[in-house]
C-alpha cells in the first residue's frame, strides 16, 4: 500500500524541492515555460504571457489536495530561483509504480541538476511513498535526459514508438528506463 504523503519538501546539497507557490510564476516564466528548447519534447506549447503561467500554477497548486500528487518545483539554493520541476505521473497504487519526469531551465543544463533532483525524488519515493519501481522515458533526440536518467541510477530498458495525437511533432522513438527499490 502506498503512503499518501503528497509533495513534501526535499533538500539536496544544491537544491530545495518543494510545492509550487503562486510566487514562482515569474521564475517559471523567465526560466523554462517560455523556452522553445525546453518545451519541444512536451505536449504543451511555450507560454505566451505571465497570465498563462499563473493559470497553470493555480491548477498545479489545486492538485496538491490529492495526497497522490507528487510535483515539486526545483529551487537553486545559490540563486534562490525556481529553475525547473520534477514530478511523478501515472502513479499506480496497485502496482506501486510511477513515472518520473524532470524539466530544467536551459540555463542550468549540463550542471548535474537533473540527476541530483532525480536521485532525491527516487529516494523519497522509495522511503516515504513506498513505491517499488519508478520508470521514465524520453524522446530519442533528447539526449541530455538520457544522460541525466543514467547518472541518477536508472537502467536503460530499450526503445518503443510513442504517438501523441494532441502533439504530433513529438511522435517518435522513446528510450525507456527503470529503477527498483
């Protein structure tokens, strides 16, 4: 049985992972939700204005009412800025599994932020939520995500073709990863 503990604060050497707040809107808007490079492998388009970001944030914050919502904003301790997000999707209570997803501001790519955040959430997921297995996937052209998943201890399983009817530009081969307790 999964522990329905929700999104609790996690700290690493360089990061604070915590629930989103409406005050994160400016950082989100300037750091990642408007960046074509960051958004190109996701089913949503870059945000056009700060109001869109605030509306999105309100939706995320409202989801915290569900104790099986695990969605953290990533705060860089040095700059005290929100620089990305890491979250669990497809939480399966019976199978005790979930999918981990991480989005980082391009300004912070290649600094080891994604693996650091991913390792922290994996640890939290096994010890606090009591998940047994965590999966991940990334588009074959998103090489950085593959490196981050491997550095976080996840094991490459193989490739599969995925289609996204709502966003056909990201249809293609996806690399699959897993890690077990």
